[in-house]
């Protein structure tokens, strides 16, 4: 599955920016924000690696360094595929001597540059990197162009790194899923409830009591039953509880994340808060069934 999905996403990552260039003239690969963050390349790289790593996840293959190396190779193929495919329909308008993208024009390989020679693929790319003006804009207003060989190569390297990093980030996003090394399966995850930040102290005191008890006087069902997955709480500071479990070895745990307002008054996960606790599998499955959460 990983091979099929990997090839599919690789093809999409090559064709998408090429088609955008062909129909609009916009080079999505080179789009960046804050002047140096290659958002276009990162997105294309992510698309490139997504299918391969998603296939590994679906096949329950634990992602290791070997798979990241394969992702690196895919990203290089993606870069070459985009550049070469774009070159294949790069033509010159003989009247204006401007570059146009068409399937039946005067191909750029028919032209010769005094400084670069015959414009084959590698010569043409070198010429474009060193001579294409790089435009900078702020709030949709142009603030100037720079045409310099060194600057051109710097931005070409940034775009290349953007695709590589984007591809590897696709793998990272899949590897973040909990994995059961005993059963060699990715564990299932389900958000089951949330509660306000103000209720956290009392809740976690009871949860600690549950985890430390030697008897079954306090069940996890009793502790969780007052709460549901309340959408209205998503707009205020709250705790989110996610059930993580493996159906094969019958092990389960609860992961709690804290959402707080940041300095810009936007909710985000507090990365300093990390709470994971093992719970009784049979009890938690009973809780899920009784609350109709599948």
C-alpha cells in the first residue's frame, strides 16, 4: 500500500505545481512568506511524502530512519520531476522573446545564450536561477526586485530544502500516532470528552486517587461519566481527553491536553502540560459503549 500511495502522491506533487504554472504562469514552488519561508515548497513536499507515510501507517509499519531516507529520495525525485516537466513545455515567443508555457510553441532548447550556451535542461535552469528577478512584496504591494546570481542560488537551495523538509514532516505527522510494539499495530485514538480548565484540579485529584487505589471502589466510568465532548468548551480554556488503546493486547490509556489562550488571545495547546495515564481496558470500553462514542 505504501508503494502505491507513495507513487500516487509523488505524481500529484509533480503535476500540481506544473499545471498551476501552465495555466496561470504562477510558480507555486517558489512562493514564500516573510521573504524566506518556502511555504509553496513545504506544501508540495508534504504532498509528496503524504501518500508514502500514510501507506506505512495503514499497513501498521513503524516509521524508522530507513523510511525517512526513502522520503528524502522521493523529495529529490519530486524536485527533478517538477523542474524537468516544467522545462518540457517552456517556450519562447519569437516576437516578444518572452517565456511562455505551451505544448506547441518554439521550445527554449532551440535557443542559445552567449554566456550559457545551448539552453538544454541544466543550462536553462542555471540561466533562470542566476537571471530571474526575485520579487518581494508586503501586504500585496511590491517593494522591489532583486536579480543576482548569488541570491538566486540561495533561494533555489531554500526551495529545495523546503520540499525535503515538507516531505519529512509528512512522515513525522504519521509517526506521532501511538504505536504498540508488542502487537506491531498503530493504536486507535478517539477524543472522548473535555472539561473546563477550572474543573481540572478536582478532576486530576480524583484521577490520581483512581490510579493509586488497590481496590475497585472508584471506577474510571464513575470518574468520567459527568463529562462529554462539549463543543462549546472549544472556545474557552479547557482540557481535552483522548482515549488511546490497542484492541489486540487490551491495553488502554488516557491522554490529556490543556488548551490555553496565548499572548495573541488564541487557543493553543500548552506543550508544557503532558498527562498520560493507563486505565482498565474493559472499563473504558464499557464507558465508550454507554456514551455511544464509536
